[in-house]
């Protein structure tokens, strides 16, 4: 059962948040929480809060053990950008882009992960299995 948690309009650029997201993607919930707690990046605190929110949803709403879950998907997208004017010399102005980001966290059970792996193996076996070729008689008439 997949549980989704979203954080929108985070005032950190998506490029910087992706650095933290790449570290915890596909990790178990407890391992990801430990990593985020000790990561010295500004984006690690909001991501830790989002992970804990998703774990609370699992525990309170679905009455399941959060230790059975892992981070199935973690997407970081660009949010809306606000522009500010920065005065320059001789009456000119430069625009400064204040970027935001949206984070989507999907937790799933580890048993679902195993089923997906087994399903992928079966599909690969079907693709790599030798195909039966019908033998046809070819005449060599000229």
C-alpha cells in the first residue's frame, strides 16, 4: 500500500533539494531518517519533517508499522518562481529569481518491493527465453 506525502512551495531551489533526495532514495524509513538527521544541508530538515509526517500517516491512519516501509519514490520538482529587482549601476536593474520546489514522497511496503522484483524477473525471463522457430522447407530452385 503506497502512502504519499507532499511538501509544496519550499523556499529552497530544487537543485539543492535533489542533492539530499538522491542520498535517501530507495532506503528504508529508519535508515533514511538517520541519514537526514545528520546531513548538514539546509534541505535535510524539511525533508525529515516530510518523512516523519508520512510515517505518522502510516501509523495513525493505516495502523501499520512504519518500519515495514521504504522510500519507493522521491520526486523533487520546480515550484513557482518569484522575481525580484536588484538595482545596478547607471539606473539599470537585474532580476533575481527566488526559486521554490515541490517534494513528493511515496512510501511503500518492502513486500511490495519484493513482488515488483519478482515480476520484473518473470518479464525478463520471458524476453530472454529462446523463441521457437518454425522450421520451413526452403527450395533452392534456380
